[in-house]
């Protein structure tokens, strides 16, 4: 026999509204949703707290931070993966697409090597052993401006649980770093380069883009299809970028850098994802369009925590305040990312879907997490 778990007297964050009610879970699945504030015997009294779907994170660099907590430090990978998994569970994230770079630059002043294939095997092994608290998929960040993208992507296949492939082009003076002064400040500070070394770095990257860029882009699109993965663009800046994305079959736009690009995405039916840190800080650290501006224009569909996992819930409730609609704000981190990633079994409080649940309450303008469940199991 299975035991039902009843969450009662909760403010349920439903797909299009918030209502006081109860929710019944068994075998990791939502079985029933009722309205009202009654608390049956044996139920969990949520005391009016919000009960929402677990958060869905499509693009986070957080695992890389755990793997390399300091420059030139390679932390034991299993320990890093487990710490990353626990951190995300604690912030209300129950599904994550772990971003890993494919495409390396083994030559030049700012060289970096491959890591994604080995790291992904370790992550998938831990998942197979049921060692992880939440649901993990792979997100391959395909670096167009690199030397080894085609070889690295060939090492993956449909069996690798790759949910997203994003086309990343960090060639200087375009997209995210179209303002060369921003790139200069970032790279020289990170790698301690001289002016001459920075100029050499820029020339090297531009040379790689000219030599390999078109072939890499075509290969990444083809490989995403082979994997069965969703294809995402990254840092679209112009309408022409978005039109190219549409031709590739892009179905989600990560961090467009201008209103022009975001509007073009809307015109082409491509959902727009922006970073939670951008929204919370009030602007982009790279000098690109502010997420708040897109929210005000109705051009923001999905939020990603990017490099701060705890920012995801905070950004969603902030959007709920901006739009005066908590359900709409929370949908940017639940239903909308689930739909963009093709996940039909989660992201909404609907009978028959996974019991990935987040209970939180507001303390002033800040969300305070009380409990988190993944497929009906308490994980935080």
C-alpha cells in the first residue's frame, strides 16, 4: 500500500492563478488538487505558505564553480557534483540542465582544455546510482570560437541525456562582448594580461572564428539534432542574429543583449530567457539590455539563475511583484522553462505530473524557503 502525503492550507501557485487549497501526492506524483483551507488529520499544514512547482534551471555555470573553486584548482569531481546538487536542492531547484562547455582552445595566451566528456560521465554515473537529490540533464555550451568543437561534440550521443545545446560565440566585438572595453576589463583582470597580450588574444580569437566558425556552427546544429536536444541561441544582438537562429531551428534564446533582438525573438515565436542576477542587480554586468526593461515590455519569458542559484526564486517573486501576478512570475522558472525544454511531466501543479514541490513564504520582499520535494521525496 502507498501512503498519500497531503499538503493543506497552502497558497497553491497554479498555472494561471494562486489559490488557497490542498494537494495530494502519492508515489512521487500529484494525485489531486482541492480548494479551501481545511487541514485534514495527518496533513502537512502549510499555514498559508506558497506551494509551487519545483524550479527548473536551464542554464547554470554553478557546477563549473564547484569543480574549479579557485584558479588552477581542480576539485574532486564527485564531491563537487554532490555539493552542487545539494546547493541547488536547497534553493528550490528540482530540475537542472548542467551547462558544460564543449570546444576548447589549446593554443595561445588564454588557452583552456576540454573537460565536458569526462565530467558528464561522472555526473551520469552518480545519477544512475541514485546519489543525486534532484533531476539532472546536460546542457552543452558549444563554443563556436574554438579549435576542437567538432571532435568534442562527436564524443556524445543520444544516450547522454543532453537536453540543450546552445550556440555560444564569444568572438570579440560581437554579441555579449561587442563593447571591447568590457571584454578587455574582464579578460585582463581574470588572466593578468598586458595590453599587448590582450591584443594578441583578441587577434587569436578572431582568427579562430574566421577559420572554423561557420563549420563549427553547422556541426553544432547537426549534433543537437543527433542528440535529440533542444537548440538554443546565446547573446543574440541583432534582428539578423535572430533570423539566423530561426533558420537553425532555435527554440529558446538565452540572454539576448538588446531590445531589438528580444523583439525579433517574439516575432519569430522564440521564448526569451534572461538572467536572474541581471534582474536583481538592476542591469547586465556586461553592459547589455536590462532584464527589467524586457519584463516591462512583456518580452521576458524564462529566467535562469546563471551564476547565482539562489537568485532564481528571488527573481521570480520579484517579477510577480512587477507584474502584480505571482503565478505569472513563478511561471518563468517553472512552466515556461519546462515547455521550452520539452519536459511535459513537471513545471505545473497539475494532477498526474511529478510531485516536484517548493514551499516558501515571503519575508518582506524576500522569499524564504521552508521545504523542497523532488518526486515526492523531501530533499531540503
